[in-house]
C-alpha cells in the first residue's frame, strides 16, 4: 500500500469513528477503541487529532458542509458527511498541505465503500479552498462557539460573565497533567527526571503532587510510570483526596471509584491510617480500579455496588470519610471529551441531578457522626452542583458545609458558589470541577 493509500485509509477510519459518535451516539473513547489496534502505532496520533478536532469543531464544520452542498447527503451516506468534516478540519485547522488533504480525503471515500461520491468530496473540498470559506464569519451561535444551543444557554445563565471563556476553554486542546507518588519523591524531583529526558514540565502550587507537561507524552516514556512513580490525573482532580483526608483517618469510602485515579491518590496520602473501600456499579470499570492500584502497589477493598442502594452492600460499619465523585454531565471536561457536546441533551441534566441527590442522601446514612463527605463533579452547571447541595443541606439538619479551604493557593483557583466551590475549565489550564465538603454534626 502506498503512503497516499495509507493516508486515505486513516482518514476513512477517522470518518467511521466520527460517524459512530454523530450518528450512532457512541462515545469517542469506545469508537476509537474499536479501531485503534488496527491502526499502525505511528499513525495513531494523527487519527486522534482528526477525530478529536473534527468533533471539537463539529458545528462550524457542519455549517460549512451545509453551505457547500446543494442538498444534504442521504442518511445512509452519513460516513461521507463525517469524511467531509475530516477534510474541512484539516484544511482549516492543520498544517497538512492542501494537496495532500484533498487527494487523500477523496481517496478515503473509496475505502468507505462510496467511490461514486469521491467526485463530490473532491468538489466540496476544492470549492472550500476556492471560496476561502475558512475566513467567513460563522453563520450562527452554534457554529461560532462550537457548542449546542442548549449548552450555550445554560452556561450563559449560570456564568453570565464567564460563559464565553468557558466555551473557549472547552474548544482548546487539553494539557497532560501528572500526579507524582510521594513515596517516590516530590513533584520537583520528578520535573528534574523529566528534564533529563528533554521533557518540559511545570508545577501547580495548589496541588503539591501535580505536574503539567509542556506537551503530551506516551505513558511508557514517563520515568517510573510502570512502577507507580507517577499517574495521569488532571490537577483539579488532585484536590479531592487531600481535601477529604485533611486530619481524617479510619474507614473511607470512594463511591463511584472507577477508573481509580482518586482511589490511588487517597491511598498514596492515607497509607496505613485509612481503610479504603472502593465501589462502582460497573464490574468492568472496577477492574480498571484494581489495575491502577496494583501499579501503585497499594491495596483497597473493591465492591461492585450501587452507591444509591447501600442496603445491598453496606456492612453497617460507618465511614469516617466518603468521597462521592458523582456521575454528571461532564460539562467541565469537554476539552478532553468533545463528544460530550454531541451526546448530552438538555433533558439529561434534571435526571442527573435527581440521581446525584439520591446518592448524597443514601451515602449520608453511612457517615459516622463528625465524619466528612466530599461531593465532587466535573460539571460546571449549577443544577448538578450547588443546587443539589443546597437542597440537601436544607433537608438535613445534621449536615453542615465546611467551606474552609486548605490554603490560599487553592482559593486562587476557586469561584465561591452558594454552596461549595467551582473551578472553571481553563483556570491555570485545569479542568472544570465542583467541590462541596459536608460534615455530619456530632
């Protein structure tokens, strides 16, 4: 197979992945997992660039496609529509030479089993270049901000002064953050190890184990990764474990623990002074928790269990600390998962809020008097965050919020909410996270 044919096959694969998300509602991670092993290792970075970029700019690309086609493609040709998005993304957002983009994207139509549409793909891409559509103003707000209308409106209501910054951060490429295991040195020590390999990195004062890489790296190139010296975890997510464990010991529950990043962090910090139970209602995802803990050489008790239904798994012994990383819209981590913008619906938010409220209420009964529950989401929407906590506090007189932050470095990252604190995506290049610390009145 020639280099041009290999490039065409790769673009066809990217179109299939994008079509699986836009037409079939699959997650980007799942769709990529289906095909990535069939792609040469050297080609995988480009495949991910095309898939992530085309989904990140879905609305702008689709507006261009609609303007360039005389009539929409048939639903059975949805993969070709995705291929047009891949082609336009390359022309508008990458440095790949135009002639290579056009020739290999046109040839990709044949790999998709649509050779009769190859001339159409060619005409659309060449017209886009001729008409310089990339310099045109977007046709509507969805195209201008590359977000669905419902999410633009929701962000504008909750964050009237910040929503444009939020959508801009969502549309940026996410950095790679690491968490250094204190058993193997400090974050500064690890930066020196990276520098010895020519890898640039910086620290985050609010999270003493956090390291931000200047450019993403394959984990197998990170010194000590296989031996648990370091883990991949966003800097904002690294605030949860020390917040929960501040002055706390004994029995601790990590609810909704998968894939185990926060579980590992709890054990790195808590060591022998905590007894950690990790639950998740997905057995497959629970295996990922176990794998992460094995790599770190730490131990916990895993349980396949539903956090909202403790009667079926709780042994009756109270917990001194509970970390509830609640299922949410993930609206704070869109830059890592651009498919969220396509897969989430406005109607999802109310159902998620009800589920979150049910989990807080169910787990509260498992908390010992004087104990602490840290509620965490990677959402920026009030309906899933401070509104859930405010309603809980109003209904439970034995609950109070502890709104004391550990240091001023953390406060510099946070926005005060009616209840709890919010980090907005892009703040110090972090993901968007919400935190509320609740204590049971003794």
